[in-house]
């Protein structure tokens, strides 16, 4: 009997000590979580992810010991870790983290947490172009937001569905319906501008140019350069389609000016120099136009003498060719300077020149990629649109890869941007060419195919 009592006391002591250790681990994990949140806000992504992962490791056994409190911490850490992964394009990791957060929120019966987790899971699978599965997650978030009467979340979901789901799958009518519902809800001022911009683009795709222009001009109230650039680009497309070339040129100029103004916020001297170069180019074009008209007059005068006409024609052709070469060299230089306003281009350029810990510490979001594709289209005459018209099976990340190749970046730089091994990137290019471009027997390299477009 004494021996049995001794064992009971020993067992109880072990339980108490284990509980104390578990409580310490929980406190350490909470400190790591708070530090990770701080680092994430300061955009130190790698350090933040390390804190979150260490916190999760400490909580692996602690969840069973302390129940709801530890489970809530696991959910919060996974939710933040998933958002971090999603921002850096690590969609599989983002989905796993948000799905684990969802599991914990379900156990806790936390409706608000479940609603946000469903939405985040939808974002992760939508980024992988799994649209059917994304719709299921978004619908689940809608159901909970409706039951909670969370009007702010409902408005956000309507806007996100219209912009990132229905626009992506080409259901423009449904997208318009969703964004209009968002507008009559509880959107922030910034989101109201984004909603008007989205409606403008959706109406443009639906060939309803009057409504498109109305909402696009509403969106111009925004102070965000990215929104204004998208609006001017769409207004340019509308004017060009309607045959209003004067307005098209005007909006193209506004697009360029806004891009310059955006960069001006970061470097006043650099943007002043670029603007001056634009003005010099305009003057040069005017002089070349005058020269061309003068050449035509000379042609009529010299036409009386065949020999003299041939000599002067050869001279003029030689000068024109020289001017064209100089103009092309100047245009190439200006194009590079234009692209320096984009974070994706600058990051890739830095990686190609100096592969250091500083250049490897970068973050890129969808806005940076969208601006990069827009600038690539402007420089290469609508490259992404011609690419998709030729190879409609290409996905969003396939188009980004093609745009990087079009800008001449190396396989090593692109593989770093995609956070993958160089060998894996070679395999991905092969899959794109064989399966999505359907060119299994084409003897050209991937880069030759891209540069031919």
C-alpha cells in the first residue's frame, strides 16, 4: 500500500512538472508570435517566418496540455504565417498554414476566425488558379459573414470576388454585380476607389464603354499611383477602341506622367531627369517630322534630274537609317529607365548584378507584378495580350515568367524570384512549352519562342 502511494505521488509530481514546462513553452511561443508580428509589420519577412515556425514548434505538444489558450495561439500563428507565405508567392505553404488555422478555429468554435480563414484559403487556391475550390472557400466565408451580419466583411468579400475571381474566370456580368454590392456596403475610402476602378475594367471588358468611363473617372479620386496608372491604361484602351486617338494619346501621356510622379516620390532628381529626356525625345520627334516634310519637298524639286535625285535619295536614306539607329538606342535607354520604376525589374536587375544577402531579402506582391506586366506591355506593344492570344492556356505565373524572359533576365535570376531551384525552373519551362504552348516538337529554345512574339 505504501509503495502504491509512493508511485501515485511520483506520477502526480511528473504531471505538475510537465504542466509547468508546457506553460513556459506557451509563454515563449507567445513572445515569439508577438515578435514575428512586429517583424512582419517592418517587412522583415524571413525573420518573422522564423519566429512563427519556432513558436509552432514549441506548441506542438503544448496544445494537448493547455487546450484552448494554446490552440488559439496556434491558429493566430498559422494565420500570420499563411499571409506571409501568400505575399511571397509560396501558395502551397500558405494554403497549408491557413487550413491549419481553419481547423483550430473550428475546434474553438470561433466564427470570426473561421470566416477569415475560409477567405484566406480561397485566396491561396485562387492564386494557384484552382477557381472551383476557391469559390467554395469564398462561399463559406460569405455564409459566416452573413450569419454574423458583418457588413464590412461582406463588402470586402464582394469586392474581392468581383475583382479576383469573376474577372479572372471571365464572368464579367457576375463580377459587376458583386462589385456594385460592395459599393453600397461598408468599404473604406481606398477600397471604394479600387471598386470603381474594378467596375471600370469590368465594363470595358463587357464593351460597355460609357459606364466604364464613368467609374474609371470616379476612381481617379484615389491618391494611390498604382490605381491611377491602371485607370489611365484602361481609359487609353477605351479611347483607342472607340477611335478617339486624341484622347488615347492624352491618357497615355497621363499614364506616363503618373508613373513619373510615382517615382518622383522616391527620387526627385531621377524623375526630373527622366521627364527632361521625355521632353527631349518629343522635340527630337518634332524635328524628325519637319525633316521628313522637307525631304518630300526636296524630292519634288530634284525629281527633274534623275541622277541628282538618286544621289540625294541615297544621302537621305543614309541619314534616316543613322537617325533610326540613334533613336532605337535612345529608346532602349529610356525603356530601361522606365522599367527602373518597377520593383520586380529592379529586384531582378540587382540579383543579376550582385547576389548578396541584401539583394536576396525582397518582397513582391501582386501589385508589383501587375505593374511589371503593364510596363512590359507598354514597352513591347502589348506583349502579354499577344502572348495569351497565341497561347490561351498560359496561367498568371506562366505569363510572369514569359515577361521576365522577354526582359532578358537569366534563368538563375528568375528561379530566385520564383523561390525555386534552377533545375526545377528548367523543368517548369519545359512543361509550359510542351503542355500549355503545345509545342513539343518545336526545336527553338524557350527564349527564342518568347522573343518571336
